[in-house]
C-alpha cells in the first residue's frame, strides 16, 4: 500500500471526497450508544462478517422505542453534514447499526454498494447505498484503524469522530485487525432514492 497518512488530529474540511469531522457526537452520546449495544445486542439476529451482533433500528424499536427514535435523530445530524459537504442531492437514511468489533476482528477491503466480479465492479446486495457515514464511539482499544488503500489514508478512531464518503468502489475501505479491547461504532448509510429510505 505504500506510505499512508495517519489522521489523529482531524480537520473539518473534506479530504478529497472523504469527510472527517471531529466532535460529531459528544462523550455522553457515545457512552449512551455503547450502553444500548451492550444492553440490547443479544436481541438482534443481524450479524456482521465477523459474526458479531449488529443492533439495528427495528430491533431497538421493539425493545427501547424512545432510544431507537433518538439514534435515528442522531443519524439525521450526520445526513446534514454529508449533504452539506459531499452530496448535491437530498439524502435519506437507508439503514444504520450500532456495531462492535472484538479482539481479532477486522473487515477486508470492500465497497458498500459494489463488488468485484469478472474483473470489473458490479452492484452488490446493497446498490441503493449512495453515501456511508462511520461514527466512532470509543478509543480504548488497539488496532481497528479505518484504512482507505486507494487513498493512502489511515484514520485512527476516537470518540465522536465522523467519517463520510461515497459508497462506491472509488472509496474501498477496510478495518485493520482489532488487537485488544472492543471497538464500537455507528455505521449509517444514505440513499438518494426516497423509495429505499428506512421506514420510521
């Protein structure tokens, strides 16, 4: 991959088409989201590629309606940032999860709305996702950096940090292996198609 930039102190301006925004959540909000995951993640049947639970809106709605509505309101703040910095179109929340990676977990390089097939990029199982936002909730872990191989960019998560980017193959990203601790995040996807918006 060559020498990469490591972002620890972030700027409020996009890095190319990658938005890195500090303090998008305050520490109390981060702790609340972690608490929701720890309390309710056993109620969900959704899993990530590491077989870890993904606490989605609809599961949360069944067990803690007020909390589900609060998390949805948080995602609307991210939507405004993405619209203001990256998108020329009105966006709609397509889905979100509260997620946790444990020691040994990682994510291979991937795009959120495309996959490689026959030597080219094709729509994947979520082609409606136009923009991705990743909000980080803690930093008491090692490893687990967000890596953009094609941009020589490595972003070290910290509480309240928001990273946004288009969901296509030009923004292939990965998560390096978590070496110790638990890495909590709030991934959110946005679509320009209102028919594909999450039903709230």
